[in-house]
């Protein structure tokens, strides 16, 4: 079970890093679903209060602000 969680956590990290790369390249439509999937995995594996969940939320919120969806970033 721990190995599955570790693999899921690694996948979430890869998705988040790829999303950040797309965001840096202004490929916002490509970045958003990757942040969403990374967030879903981390919430399920780590729980809502884990710092790694907050990291994904931070970068996802920055993306939403960049694409003029600031209201979604606050909620």
C-alpha cells in the first residue's frame, strides 16, 4: 500500500511540474487540467491539510489569476 501511495505521489509531482512548464510557456489550456489532476491525486493520497496540496493550490491559483479567472483562485 505504501508503494502505491509513493507512486501516486510521484505521478502528482510529475503532473505538477509539467503544468508549471506549460504555464511558463503560456500554454495555459494545457496546464490547467494537469494542475487539477495533480491536486486530486495529492488530496486523495495525502489529505487536504498536507503542505504538498497547498503547493499545487498555490501554482494553480497563480495560473487562474494569469488567465483572468481570479475569482476562482480565491474560492
